[in-house]
C-alpha cells in the first residue's frame, strides 16, 4: 500500500439543510488520516462533480436526509459520466430506505452506508473501496 492519503469530498446536495452528520463524518475521516474537503450546503450535482475533479478526490461522499436522494444521485452520477470522471467513487449516506438501495446502485452509487453506521465501519468501507482498485 502506498502512503498516498485518500481524498474525500463530502457534500450536501439540493435543499437538505441538515449538515451535522456530514460534519461528523468529515471529522471521522480526517481523524483516520484522510484528506477531506467539505463543500457546504445547497450544492448542485454539477457543482459537486466540478469540485471533485478540481480537488482530484478519490471519493465523493454525500449525506442526504431530504428524501430526494434517488434523483439527486442519478444526476450526480450522470454528471460524473459526462465529465468522464467515473473513476471517482460515490458513497451515499444519511436517511436512505433500503428499497432505494438498488436504484442507487443502478445509477452508479458504489456504496451505501446506513445512517446508524459506526465510525469504524465508515472508515473501513471507504478505505477498502479505494484499496480494491489499487488507488492507495
């Protein structure tokens, strides 16, 4: 394994104004030695993809509580394909009902982390995702 740090962009899409979870996850990932860029609230999928490309991240982590996760992730993944940035992993978190897991995977979400996930699961999941492609 290389000594390159995993770079993660943490984002809040759409009108979801609840960012405590995103900030907690950002801190967890930083404490685990990852480089984290937090985009703040009310971002569009295009803004998030542009930031991810500019920051040269390995992973985009999106926390959503608004219930509009399926259309927002579809648009995010479409933007990644449009920008030829499918190499960036997409991790979904927040309040996501299990019946929406398959539609999210079909549109390009790599991993869905449930809201109740412990810190060690979040770190391990992202680390293993990036290591699996030999990116670190």
